[in-house]
C-alpha cells in the first residue's frame, strides 16, 4: 500500500496525460484552461525527483501528444524543459518557499511554452491561438499555489509515513 501511495504523483501524471481533463474545463468555462501536468512535474522534480523520472516524464508527454493530436515529442520536450528548470532550481537553492517556487515556475512555463510554440509553428500545420496559450499560462500560474500546498501536504504524509 505504501508503494502505491509513493507512486501517486506518477499515476496522476499518467492519468492526466491520458485524459483531456484541461480541455474538459473549457467546455464549462470558455477561457478556463490550465496545465496540471506542468505543476506536477515542476513540484515533484524540485521536491522529490525520485518520484518522477525523466523517462516517465518523456513517455507521459508522448501519450499526451497522441491523445491531443500534436506531433510526437512536442509535449515531451515541453515537460522536460519544466523538469530541467525545476532540477536546476533544486540544485541551486537550499530552501525553497512558495514565492521562489512560484517565480521560478513562471520561468519554467515561459520556456516550456516558447519551445512548444516554436516547434508547433515550424513543424506542424496546426493553428496556434496565442490567446488560448496565454489564458492557459495565466490560469496555470494562478492555480500553482493551491496545488503547491496540496502536494506539500501529500509529500509530508509520504515522508512521515516513510520514517514511521
């Protein structure tokens, strides 16, 4: 049971990559779209990198590309960009707080969206709506603190359970 609880972030990442949960919100609210996968990747790579590996992040991106109809590897490179920034921040800082994580998450999203935009515009015929991307980025940043506190609580449960 403890192994299953430790695999929670990985299971959630794969579930969100298989489902189109962020596009389901667009059906109810026209502009509400956010990328929970980026939050999961950033948080868990910066706090407990052993919870998500680079191979799992890449494979979840491939699954997301197949489901969403993007060219293969596009989401994977975006996810790995977020993972790279999170890993860099983890290695360069001693203590992180919500404010530092939020700011560096903004940087990670910026580079992730930049790579996504450049690759999609150069290697695909899919139309890019910059308004949708900006709404998605905005709401992902807005929801980051909520998920940060939720994942911090979950991480404390896992860590406490591991030492008990």
